[in-house]
């Protein structure tokens, strides 16, 4: 297997997308007033980002399996820089949403490629451990992004929340040009087929039960998180009457819990195996969602009713997701890029659906948010229960 690039570079490649997504979240309630639109329209700045990440990942994975990880990373960052400039200069909510969509298409290249590079360089259970360290490191970005977003929104306005990721992307492009080697072995890649060959690769993965189980668990557990992310800012600002900084500080604790879950996986993946840890992580996430629904439904309004269980949910996701992704990209190692992109696209599609649903029904009490968290967690448990045999056979 080829030598791995510097770990810090893989972390930065992965972190750019979540950082760019989360930095604007605290400003979303205020965007509605600034542009004179409904909250659901302002929420599209998040939903469009998720859709862009989903669409982009479908492209980058197969392309990188044919043309290499390095040139694909460079192209993705170029798209990100151009889109960040367009979004920052937008004069309408429609322009901002379009810019965020394109920004996400560029940013997701690093998310896809870092996971594929890890699979290029490590076997499955070892890849789960390394991927957990990668996920743990990248939690710093969404941990600090809402805080930075809340502060800079107050200080310089929402446009600064698009300029800052653009500057970060420029620095990352320089680092990629200087330090990212090509890790795709030409004898292990999929050649230079066209769109039909890329489509055949994706369809082949979708016909593989083990891939569907692991990608499905990855997506459904993420939908629990995105239901929370989509609803929590409105619960905090509109329902409880608190400042966006309260959401940002709460999200900081969630990110630490997610990092702790990643640490558990990093230490135990090679000893216990991906399937056991995936089962444990999804069970914790399910219990956390049920607890959120119970507290929000039966207790007086309070920030901890939603954020307390969400901390447990983040811990469960941290345990589950690195294992789910490592298993998904190991189903067909020669198509690791395609598997990474397809699993990520399914994940972000589920996340986009969760944010649209929660924006449509959340009234500020948190009840709809918690209910959607339970629904997504239940789907995750059903996927794992029904597909356990396929997941075990793949191990």
C-alpha cells in the first residue's frame, strides 16, 4: 500500500466542508429578517449546502478512481474558491442559496478524497481506526465554526461568514499543491472509462447488500444529527429567546462528545471490529433521541431538554460513523473513491431531507425536532437489524 499523506492535511481537507456549512448556521434566523423572507427560505442556505455536498460526492468519488486523488482535490478546491466569492457578493437570498450550493460542491471534494486516501493506504479495521482519528480531528472545525460565525455575524455581518471559509480554502489549496502525493495505485483503479463506467460502478455498489447496510446506517445516524442542527437554532432563538451564541456554545459541547466517540473507535476498532462498534454507537444514538423526545414533551422549556440528549447523540454518532464509513469503502477497495462519494451523497441527501422536514414543522418548542430525531434513529436501527447478516458477511 502507498505511504499516507500527512494526517494534518487529511484533517484539513475533511474539515473545510463542515466548517463552511456550520459557520453560517447561527446567522440563519437573522438572514430571514435581513432579506425579508420566511424562515423556511433562509433555511435553504443550509439545505442547499447539503444538496451540493450530496451531488458533488457522486462526482468526485468515481472521477478520483479514474484520474487520481490529487488532481481531483485541486479541481474541487478551485470550484470552492470561486463559489465562495459568488456567495459573499450575493444581493438576494436566491443568489446566496445558489452560491452555497456551488460552494458545497467544491468543499465536499476533500471529504470524499480523504476517506478514499485512507482506504488506499490501510486495510479495513485499521482504516476504521485511522478514520476515527480523522473524524476526531475534523470535529474542531464544526466545534469552533458556530462560535466564529456568531461573533463575526455581530461584528462584520453575514458576508464575512463566506469570506472566511474562502480564505481557508485558499490556504488549503496551497497545502495540497505542496504536500499531497498521489495515493491511487493505477493497477488498483478503475481505468479511464467514461460516464457509463462511473454509473456502472455506482449501480454495482447499490446492488451490494453490505454497502447498502453500512451506507444506510451512516446516512440515517447523520439524519438524527441534521434534524437537530436544522431545528435547534430556531428552538434557541425563536422558542427560548436566547442569543445565537447560546446555540454556538451548546454545539461546542456536542462536538467534544462526537470527538470522544471517535476516540473510542480509534482505540477499539481493531480489537472489537467495525460491526460491534457500529451497533453500540447506533444504539446510543437511538436512546438519546428517545430521551430528547421525552424531555421536550414532558418538561418545561429549557435549553438542556434538547441539548442534553443531543450530547449523548453526538457521542453515539462519533462511535458509529467512522466504522460505518470504513466498512462501506472496504466493500470494493478498488472503488474506494466511488464508495466514499456514494455513501457521502446518501448521507447528505438524508441530511437535506431532515433539514427541510424540521424547517417545515418546528414551531420553536423542540418537539418536532426531537420527533424527527427519533424517526431517523429508528430507521437506522431497522437498517442495521435487517441487514446484520450482510454486514457480518462483509466483515
